[in-house]
C-alpha cells in the first residue's frame, strides 16, 4: 500500500459556463430547479474493511495525508455551505471513525448555524467498528443520526465479503447505537446475487429486533476495480418480492429528496427501505452535493467532473486569502450549476467514475 497525491477525473474551472446571478446566501439551485440541502463530507478514503464490491484487498493507493482536508478547512467549507441553505452534513469515508479527530469534527460542524439560526443536522455513515468507545463522545458533540453498514449476519460470509474477521466488532457497534437515543437508526446492506440475496428477510428481522430501519441498496458501478456486473445486482423488484413473502408491505408517501423508498411492515411502526439507484433512479429530486476527503466538490456520485477547492483553501497570498469565502461560494455554485439531470447508468454511453466509492464518499 502507498500514499500518493491523486488527481482523478476532470477538474473544473469555476469561471467556465454561464455566469450566475446568485449571491452568497442565496439557495444552491441547479439549472433544473433542484434546491440543494445535503452535503456529504468524506473524511478519509481509508477503511478498516475491504468489501469486495468497494476496494481490492491489497495494493490500494491512498490519498496523501497532505492532500486531506484539515478540520479547519472542512469547517470553512461547511460554514459557507450552511449559509447557502445546506441543512444536513453527512460524514462518510472510507470509514469516518478512522479519523482521529472525529469527535471534534462533529463538535465543530454542530456549532454551525444556517441563515435562520437553526443548527445543522449531523449524520454519519459507518461500518460501526470502534463505535462503542466513540459513540458517547460523538453524541455529546452533537451527532444526530447514524447509518451502519451490514451486508450479512453470518460470520463466514462476512469474512469472505469484507476480507476481515470483524463481524463481532460491527455487531457491537450496532448494539451500542441501538442502546442510544439516536433515531432513526438505519442499517444499510448492498443486495448481491448469490452472495447475500438469501439473507434479506433475516437482515430485516435483525434490524427490527434492534429498533432500526433496514435499507437495501442496489449494487452500483462504484468498485475501485471496475468489475461491476449488472447481472449480479439484485433489483428493487426482486428485493420487494422477497420481503413480500414474509410481510405485507405498505408504501410510505412523502419521500421528497430522500434516496430510499420506504414501506411499513405488516402495518406496524417498523419500516424497510430500498435505494434503487439503478432500476428506479431518483435523480429528479436529488438535493445532494459531495465533498471528497481531498477537497473536491462533486455534484453527483457518478460525476466525471470535480471542482477543486484545495487551491482556494491553501492560497497564501493576501488577496486570495481575503477573498477565500467568495471563491468557495463561487465554486459551490459552479458545481451546482454543472449538475446534469441524471446519472445515466442505464445509457449505453455511461462511464464508471474513476474513483471508487471509498474515495468518493458514501
């Protein structure tokens, strides 16, 4: 393994494209009228697992530490984003709990207020390893919500899928989260044919037992090795058909910009969600932007274009330093203005992003 500076995809100049009449403090609205309220912030590209659908077991080239955003830089970007209407920051990775200053990241972000003086919401997606020790500090710092990844509850299968013998650690993290007041608690699983598609009912039962919402995700072309095969993907309809053999599923209306469709189970308070990015894209209601650990803004998970904030944040001349907030605001708006109507996974011309999921952020 090595750590190297990485330049991936197309870096965009914020001066390109049509000029925007928006001013700092105006909502982040793209050319299709979508208002952006959610910023996914990746804290690291490193992970404590090596899931087969995400990254190779060995030979990964990690981002150089010098290119990783500092806490102050993250807060600068987040403060400007919040002033423009971003209301939720979701911390991702890689594995965000590997960031040694993770509690302080949550604390500093939780101090940010939007234009209406309301605090932002802080969420996190994690594999749960190390969560029992860190959760009290995270809650005290202001963490509001948790998503925990769990593709299987079978030890041998977990080891084969993640290439690590850490199921007990993940389950301990889920137990700690379930015992906390953080709600809703969500458990995410990527549904894969001949891997865990025989376990969907059991995963939902596990989630219900922990007062959590199970969410199944269609496998997407985001693996670092570019080995994604559509035929290995379990579709939304197949997931629902399997679950309907066990429960009566009732759709929950009012999805809005949320990625998951939800259903109640047997008319109870328990719910299940499906994120069907491939077979039932929800791009028309997407309100998300992404910030990679090395300071690249992305307007779509599958974008080939990135908007580089590092030169702005690390400029040393006085003029650039004084105009930093204006420049970051301008880059945010350029990123939003360049957003396409959809990801085009189902188009023959679709190209898989150069970065893997661990480098983009979940």
